[in-house]
């Protein structure tokens, strides 16, 4: 089997989680032949042929030669680029330019970065299609817990609408508030657990969930852009409301897309999804409603999504 070389861009929580997971699981059949050949991180530098102890070395203060990321992509002989830089909901940079450079240089792309998939989906998919390449992005919605990808299991079924709890940070905060914890202490816990975005206002004010609604809209061809989605976060939710089944709900179908706190009926499955758990309800024409529930954020939970995308690329090639 030929070796598939991977270039990792961004070596923070998700990048390191992916590195560790591929080290631990790389001998399993879906991944055999794949190896991380290089890592580029704007703070850490350009690491070629990273050794098994590279994370410990970095934690110990080791730094590598600085390298412009787009230049590194152009010079790289990697087959697959994994884009794990920070999210930017304004213009999706720099992740977007990294992904375009990867595609223009003949590399398949895996990302867990919501910015480019929410904001620049059409352009990225067109660039990939032109070259017979793939852009995989499972980790952008509900980490590795099945979400939009479930629909591959029901060929022919039309997805008519989606509701869901898709932000782990706010669902965690609401659950802790329901137990009596103050909002700020609960947010601090969510940050310590690695659920929150670098800028947690994206979680609190609903923009992270709105990006997921935009991604689902892109996948199912409904055409809502992030700026057209009605968004309200959880800042005004009281502890009483949190205890009474109020959740930050994503709703999207062909006609509308919204993110807003909503009090759910006791009979609603989504009301009972607590903590960092996410859940999606997918309405279909042939099967009625189907559900998937599982972790929606976290280091290994998101790294697993990139592993799933990697397995698909390796097995399709
Ligand atoms: N900040 C996000 C969340 C991470 O809390 O759900 C996963 O997208």
C-alpha cells in the first residue's frame, strides 16, 4: 500500500488530538499507510517528520523554523492537508486561504474549522470538484457524533428539516445553571474542559450554533447564509428557565434558519440532552424523524471526526 502523507496546519488542541489519535490507532486497517509528514503552526513553526515525542518537546518550549503556511503548502508533497487553525466567522481566514492553496496544489482537505465551511462552502466545493479532490468537514457539526453524514445511510430520503442542540458550551452552561451554578463559573468550567471557542462569545451569543446551521444549510442545499440566520444566544436565560427545559435550539429547513433559546416540552427528546452532549433531529420524507445524540465538542471527540474523514479519503482513493 502506498504511503499517504498528511500535512497538519494548526497544532493546538485539535491538531494535537489528531496527532495522538493517529499515533494510537494508525495501525488499524482504515488508517494504514497514512502518516503525518509535516506540521505547520504559526506560533510553533514548521515541523518536518515529527517524532513521537513532538508534543512533549513543544510543551517543554521547543520551537521550529517559522514558515509562511501557504508557501509550506505549495512546497509540500503531502497528499492530504488537515486544516485545524482557529475559527473566524468574519471572513474565514486564514483557514480559507490554506484550504484553497491545498486544493490548488492537488491535495485533499480535511477540516474541523467551521468558518470556511459556513462562509465559503460553494467556492471550496467548486475548487475541489474541478480537480477531483475532496473537502471533508465532519468535525464542524457535532464533532464526530453522526449528524449530516447519517443521511448517507438513507439514500433517496429527502431531508425536510433539522432541529438540534449543536453547541456543547452553552448546553453545558445551561445544565450547570439548572444545578444552581452561576453563569460565569459554568462558562469557566466549559473553557477548562476545552469545549468553548477561543472567543467564547461565539458560543454564548449563538454564532457557533449559527455557523452549524449555515453548514447544514449548505450541505442540504437550502441556501441560508450565516448573515441571514436569525441568532439569539443564552445571555438572557435565567437559572429558572435553564431548569425548566430551555435549550439553545438550532432550527433549519428550506424556508428558515434560526438559533434561539427555546423552552422544550417534556415529551421532546431534545429537552433531555444535557451537558456537552449535542443532538440532532432530522425530518425526512420517507422515514419521519431520526435522531443522533453524542458529544459535540472536546479534543478527542473532534479529533475522531478528522480520523473518520481521513478513513473515508483513504478508502475512496
Ligand atoms: N465551541 C463549540 C461547542 C465547539 O461548544 O460546541 C464544537 O464545535
